[in-house]
C-alpha cells in the first residue's frame, strides 16, 4: 500500500515500515498464530502512547482525520496472537532510515524517494 508521508512523498510502508518486525509478524500470521495485524505510521499531532511493560495494551494510537496530522516520527506493528497475547514493535524514523539505508532495495523505487 502506498501512502504519503513527510512532504507528501509516497513510500511503500509495507517495505520500509518495521522491516524486520513485520517480516517476522507476517510469517507468524501466515502460519496461523496471529489473529490480527496492524502496521501504522505515527504523526506529530496523533495521540500516541507506548507502554512496553503493559502486556494488555502496550500501544494506544488515536487519530483525528479531520485535521493535518503533521509529519511521521515513528512507526509500529501490533499483532494479536491466536492465544490471546499481543506482540508489538515501535521504531522511530532514525531506526527505520538506518534499515532503509542498508536495504538492497536501494537505489530504486519508493525506498529511494524517502520521506525525511
């Protein structure tokens, strides 16, 4: 799925966002161990909390779609397991960019366009 990030430059979130975590979670989803999966960018004006020590609700993300949300500063993946547990990963843009910059996908496509 292509979505505009900072500056309106489109990037493919399914490639860049949480590359390592998403691959692991998607494999788990395909294996039948994951019930649901959410992968989203977090923008400056979103209401976002990350409580890694709260096993029942480690991530809260509220979005007001009627207003400009600002630039992306983080991305996350949240998976609910068939067993009822949750697994999650949150990364800031520096972490995502470091993975992108090492990616074999460069220098082509949306990975090259970036979103800094």
